[in-house]
């Protein structure tokens, strides 16, 4: 990676900033594309990277920024499920039109490979667990549909334009630099913040709904392997999770403190990733147990 030009869209965000740091550590020439819609937090800015304040729908500017880049990590999105439900037109413009603009710009700039951040939201409610990439998807939100459309676009670009693309379906990502109001690892982030403020942990419904929580450092490692693997590049879709279902009640127990309950909302009851494809194609499997990840966050927050 040393001195290779690499572009990260959304590189000032939660996951993107961790990817930027890893690439800088590897000696890459990192260019970040971000409109800072989610703010410009100091802990998410790496002084060794080059930042371009740009909307991902601006294909002309993107093409100039990407010129000479070998790899692109496309992480920029409007990622809140609830927000896309309330703003379907705006979110489609960013998450679908923006993704196509990124793909087109990468192709015209001669980029070798693009790694796309997709989401387990594409699955919707499924009867069988763990979730395998081959099951028919059934998005229950504009966000899930938008990410699935992005996956299809990546596959088409691989086939039609011969540009290598891989889509990583993230499950619930948590870790340092989280935003308690953000979309990733929402329960973990909110619970830790409430605990820090000596407030009761707010559990939705009976707290039995499950999710698959994966540490952001494991996610970064998956991205690096997706960038390097010779077994992918043809529009593959790969789950990035842990294969472990954890309920909100269990998260509350790990964090500790009093709890309170609010009314249930409409959301998938269960989520759990089958990660065998990630292991076979990327040589990746999760390394950080949820208990260890939460303990690390509690210690850093002095809880």
C-alpha cells in the first residue's frame, strides 16, 4: 500500500475514519471525500490524509479526485433507517444516485477495485438463521432497498465495465468514535452513553430482539482483505458479522445499571450472520468478542 493513492468516501465518518487510519498506517496516499453532513469531529480526522469537501453526487469533482487512485472504499451514505423512511427521495438521491456517481467516477478515473459498504438491512425479516448471502432479500426500509440497489450496481459495473467491485454487508458495527444518535451499534452506543450519564438503559419492547454486533476493528480488517484478495472482484456480496445473536437484554447486562422499557417499534426480530463466505473468500473471521469490545469502551469512557 505504500504511496498508493486510495480514496475513501465518507472517510470522516465512524467506520470510514477507522479505515483511513489503517491505510495511513500502511503508508498509503489517502484522499477522503466527505461533505461533513455528519459533522467534523476531531477524533475522526487524520492529519496525514487529504480531505476533499465534496458531495458524492458530484461526479465531475469525484473523477478529478480519483484520478490516479488504485482503490476506492465507498462508505459515504445517509445511513439512518428512520431518516430514509422520513426522507425517501433525498436518501435515494444520495444512496443510489450517489453510489452510481462514485462507480462512474471510479471507472473513468481508472480505479482498479472498489469496496462498497452495504448493510444487513437488505435482508429484512427472515425466518431462517444465520443469514446467508444467497437468500432472497426483502428490505423493509428505503435504506435497505438503497443498499441492495448499490450491490446490484456494483455487480453490474464488474460485469459491464470490468471494474473490480465487492460489497460487504455490515451487521451492527460498534466501537470507538461511535455516535450515540448514529445508525451503527445504536443499542451499544446509547446504552454506554446513558450509563455514563447515570441514566437507566432504555430497552425497546421486551428486549428479546437480537442483533449481530461486530467490532469496527474487525470491519476494518475485512475491508483491507477485500481490497487485497485475489478471490474477489466480480461483484461478490459478503456478510461481515460474528455469527452470534445477542439481545438488547444481554447488552444491558454487559454494561450494567438500571433499565427501563418503552413501547416496541416495527423492526426485524432477529439478525445473525453466516460468515463462512467471508472466511473462504477473504480469509476473514471476527477476532473481538462483544464482551471484550464493550469492556474496552467502558474503560475508555471511565464507566
